[in-house]
């Protein structure tokens, strides 16, 4: 068998790997193979029961911890002419074929997807993802017995096992449900536990375990809510933990895992050290060894790690359009447990602060984005030169106070007053990072920074407007205020534009408010906050507010002349059966009075032993007092007020007028008063 290309699929201890040999050379689909340090890649036998004159292909999926048992499958044409794929396993290089499951003796697509760490138990899958049913079994090699994992409810019978513990007593996998979701599970001979959805990923619809610790207590896997894959660690005692990588393999004790980060890059994570890219781990302190295998990091050649955590195989970054320091596919020897200093990508980080303002950065600023950062502390190496006061804390926070009059002039040290800088390193029990430079730019004085335009207490003609001066720009604030104008006239109000009104406020730094009056009812206004200092004038973003209508403004909008008979409050100029004041009060300022309908008005209702009206004020209405009265005779002097039990303070306000029903005739009517 040729060795044109080789793919590693799973790792054992002592540098032994299961894989595929001969891709594209002898067999188009390749053949199972085993790698040992002494022999290199050697093909595993695949002829049992097959016609050797025809193509035979196969794959390996898993390997026991000591490398003596390899699991996988072989496909070809049997001696009686049937095309078939059988589950196979190799013990010390000797081929064995798993018999067909007893409940499916004619199975033609079977694969061994996993093997326990001690090599005694296989996971055997009957069917493919394209089959109507996929059933997975726990197969005991010594006894030759099958135990089905069953199906997790519904009619969609597809169950996949993806991980098994050391002695074969615990299995993890996933099932396809009738609603299209994919649920993870943990199986033991006593019960099946469905993995719940993590509380921080409530919309998870696909959750797939990928590997398991020897004791069965820790799982690694991936999930999605529809926005890409999220890696996770799950422990039966402590629950879920998010990871920055998508896991492919883990150590026997469950303390370390390898996989893919940022879609392409091989990565590692450990409980004691945190996580990061293998490329950065290698560049930090570990030398890779060339490994005669090629592939991709997802399917044929996933990132692997030995059960004892001492060796990793991964495809080097030369397959990606980036400039990295290691190339090809490598075996990397690493300390176990993983122990490496933190790694900070890039050599310089830059921050800026306005003139004469203190720069304060919170905890984690200089630590949280470092790789392998578990338990790290930030330690100052060199102080900044142009700071009157500087503090760097172990948690990665720092405070920088520039010297009076200092202004950065650029990164060139020859500029006289260049950007200031300090250096730090990250230390932990696992090691120390390289020194990292932080550059601080102190800006020259400039106009103030004003933001957060706000409008409250809005009536038909008044409002309270304001903003927030976030920075004085390094020069004392001389004035604050607001500019505003109807949107139809001025979409970007500015002082002196001939259209906007100006209202000055008081204050310097922080929030301020200004009361404005003389506004037009039922009008959309634009406004902006402003602040000035000796360096100039600045504005906030433009915001807007809407003044509500009153009955007079409604009359003006629809009849042009509020004093005309057609505009009177009790007039019905279009003979719709709805009075003008009812149109405004119940249907809103934008309702055309000529198309109003009595059916749109609040209607009396009966329920719970009461007669009642219940309605909500339309948006944009003001200046109306809503009421109701009841009577048993309807005589002019026999109408009595009904209290309003709604919530006039709600937005929009609600009104409820209710009276108990009785055996005598009762009448109710609504009242409206324009203020």
C-alpha cells in the first residue's frame, strides 16, 4: 500500500495514531492505517470477507489509550457480490469484523465510531445520516453482545454516539428530534439523561458532544443558536462552560481539549492554563516536530491530543492565507498538565485620552485578551515618562494621569514629546509572557464632547431638553444649551443657521437640562445639545421629540379656521355620526373626520356583574378630560359621575368607567371636556 497521503484521525499514548493511508494513490477513498514511532505509517488489513480483486476502502475513527485497538469500517464488495460497509476493529494489527446487529441482520452500512479507553468496548452505528433510521449500539468485544442506545422519543429514529468513557459504561451522543432539533445525551446501562440547554444559550437547537473523560463526568462538544458554533465543556457536577474553540478531542482526565478556533486555527484549552492557538503556544516555548501526515482540521485530519496530554497533531497554518511560523502537519510534544506562560498577540497596544484628562481602564483590560491567561497577574516592567501619576494593578486595570501641559506629538521619539508608553508582562504559576508595550496618546485641547440628547416633560407647547458634557476637551466649558427646530424646516439645527431656536443652559461637565416653551402642538422637532470652550463649539447627535396635539390645533389642522361652525366641538360636518371632539379624543389627531365611524368609538360592555367602558387614549392627544355618567331615568338632572379606575399615568393612559348591574334600567354615557 502506498503512502502518498496519510491522515491522522485519533491519538493514543506514546506517539501512536490511527488514520487513513493511501488517499488518492491506491484507493480513491483510502484504507485504514496505524502510525507508530518505530514503523511510521502502515496499512491495516482489510480483506476479510471481501473480493480482493475489487476496490476496498475504509477508515479509522478511534483508538484505545494504549494503541492496541483501533475502531473504524471497511467498504467494498463481498465474495458473493454484495456492496457493503462493515464495522471493523483491529487488535494489535489483526482485523476483526463486527457482526450485523441482531435486530438488523441484513445491515449494509455499519461503522464502529468509537472505542473505550481500555479497548474492551466499541460504539457501533447502523445506518447513515441519509437513512430513515440510525441506531447506535454498545458492543462488548469479549462477549460479542450488542446493547442498543434506543431513541429519544418521537418518530425520528436517529441516534448517534460520539464519545465513550474508559470502560464503556458511559456513552455520550445526540439524537435528531421530530421538530428538527438535535439534543445531546448521556447514556448508562441504567438510564439516559438528556443534556439541558445552557442558560446563557437559551435558543440552542443543536447540541453535540464530541469527547468524554475516562470517568464519564466531563464532556466537550459544540452547540449553536443559529449564529455559528460555540464550544462547551460540560461537567455533571458543575454544568456548562463556554470555550473559545470547537472541540475535537480531549485528554483522559478531561482537563485539556483541542479543536478549532476562529473557523480555521488549531487550538488548545486546559483547566489550569486557559486556551489559545497552537501557533501561539508553539511560538511561546514549544518546538513542533514534522509529522508525515496531511489533511484538513475538520474531517479527515482533525486536531488530536493523546489521552495523557503529552502530544498533539494538527495542520500547520501554511494552509491558510496568513504568515505564521510553523508549517505543514505537526506533532507537538507538550507538558502534561499544560503549563505555559500567557501570550499577548502583537507587541504594542494603544490608548488615548483627551488633554489633561485621566485615563482609567477597568479590570481585565491588559489580561482578558491574552491567551493561556488563567491565573495571570499584570506586572509593570517600565513606567511611562510623561505621567504625573500612574498605577498598574495585577487585575490588568490601570490609571494614567498626564503631566500638566503634556501633548503627544507622535510615535517618533525624535518629535520632542512623543506618545507616552509603558511596558508590562503577565505572570502566573504557569510562566511569564514576553514584555508588552502600551502606548498612550494624550490629545491636544479640542472642543468639548457632548452626547446623550434627552427630551422629557413634553407638552403641547413646552419641553425639557438637555445633554451630557462627557469631556471638556482640555479647556474649561464656557457654555451649554440646546438648539431645536421643527423637522419640516430644519433637519440639522445649528446655532446661526437662521432656522433653529437656541436655549442656553448652565453647567460645565456632566448632564444639564434646559426648559423650552413656545412650541407648536402636534409637531415633530429635531434638537441637539451643544457645549463650547476656548477651542470651539460641538454638538451632540441630532435627536427628536413630538409635541402632542390639543383640540384647538386639531381644529386648525382639519378646518383651517377653528372658529368656523364646521370646526365646533359638537359639530358633525360630514354626517358620519361622530362629533368633532369625539374624533379627536377617541380616534386621535390623525383621524380624518370625514371617514370616522361610530363603530370605532368606545362601546359599553357587560361582564362580571358590571356595565363598563374601557378604552385607551390615542397617541398624540392632550388637553382632554375624559369622564362618564350613569342614570336610571336619562332626565337632565339625573346623571351621576362615575369614577375613573383606569391608569391615567400609563403610557398611553387607560380609562375604565364601571357600575354594578341591577334589576332596574341603567344608562351610561361618556363625557369629554376640552381644556
